[in-house]
C-alpha cells in the first residue's frame, strides 16, 4: 500500500515547561512519542514511520521506538531541524530515499499522541480514494474575532465556515514533495499544499487528537487515560 508516516518530534516543548523535549514526556509512564507511533501502527494502514527526533536524543528515541514496528515495517529515526517545517522536510527526504514504493505520506505531530487510530484510517483511505491532500478538522466551538495589531476588533468571521485543524495530514507523495520544494512557508503542511493550488479536503477529526502544548493539556491527557478513552 506504500503508506509512510512522518512524525515531527524535535520540538523543545517550551510551553509545556517539563525540562525535556515534549515528545519524551511520559503520560502514565509512556512517552508521548511512543503513544503517537502506536496509534499510527494500530490503524493498520501504516508500516513505516520516520521520526524527526530532538537532535540531542536520537539514540534514545531509536531505542524506545524500534520495538514498536509491526512485521515487515520499521521506525526510522533522524535528527529534526530548527522549525517544525524543517523537521518534516528532513523526514520526507529520508522517507522518499529509504522507504520503498511510497505512495501516501502522513504528517503527524508527536504532540497529538492520543489521536484515535480511526482518524488515521479515515485520512489514509481518503488519500487512497484519490484526494491529493486530506486533513482532519473539528468545528469551532467559540465565537472568533479578527483583531488589528492594537487588539481592537476588526470583524467576526462566520464560524460555520471555520475549522480547527489536526493531524495526521495525508498527501499523495508527489504533492507533499512539491509543497516542501516550493520554498513557501505555512504553519501546517496542508497550508503549503493550498498555496500550490491543490485542493485540500477535510475528514472528521476527534477531540482526543488535541495537541499537548501546555501543562493544562497534559492534565487533560492524563484525565483522558483515567477515563479510559486515551
Ligand atoms: N523544530 C521542531 C519544532 C517542532 N517539532 C514538532 O512539531 C510538533 C508540533 O509542535 P509544537 O507542539 O508546537 O511543539 P514544540 O515546538 O515542542 O512546542 P514549544 O513551542 O512549546 O516549544 C511537535 O510534535 C514537535 O515536536 C519538530 O519536529 N521540530
Ligand atoms: C500542524 C498543526 O498541528 C495543525 O494544527 C499545527 O499547525 C502545528 O503548529 P505549531 O505552532 O508548530 O505547534
């Protein structure tokens, strides 16, 4: 099937403030990165994962992730870059060079460690059905304002047309490669693809796929586990 998942995991986790790279922070004893990779493999759609690891922790990441791979698959680990987009680009280059017959590429934040495997399946299946770019999204629950640089409200966008964007984001391999070779900048990979004029379609995300960014998010993640849904 040729599905490879890139996992940017090289962030420092400064907003979490745990004193170690966020991907290695344990929740109930299991690092976020390990949970994220397990979810990808449990989807049944992914055999190869390429992790962009914190440069200081590449060997440790190799040790903890190697046993996670299913038969016939592998977890590849390399040093990530200065920005998330650099980490994704490095992982993509590695995947295209080292993993045979890559047709679909997922990009999945290690920080979205509790993403249900069903979301992974839905994204992969939509790409395999012919969509070049697919992202999981949620509706916006709050009223949203645009403000000017002084914080004065400019207007109130129609929130029925707004979505919160999660990962994994799925792409056909050629589309993602073109996006990362474009020299453009965006805060997510779909943002690069959009700017190439390629249509990006949405599937339903899940609240458990939240990005663990702050200590509050970590507390929510721990509560999810206690509640048995994480
Ligand atoms: N140079 C970077 C920066 C981020 N990431 C990854 O991109 C994902 C989303 O980034 P974010 O949640 O913002 O993580 P951090 O950059 O670690 O957060 P902070 O800004 O608080 O340091 C994370 O899995 C993170 O590890 C990465 O691979 N390489
Ligand atoms: C890719 C992403 O998780 C989609 O919501 C998000 O854009 C990552 O942003 P960050 O600022 O690099 O955490």
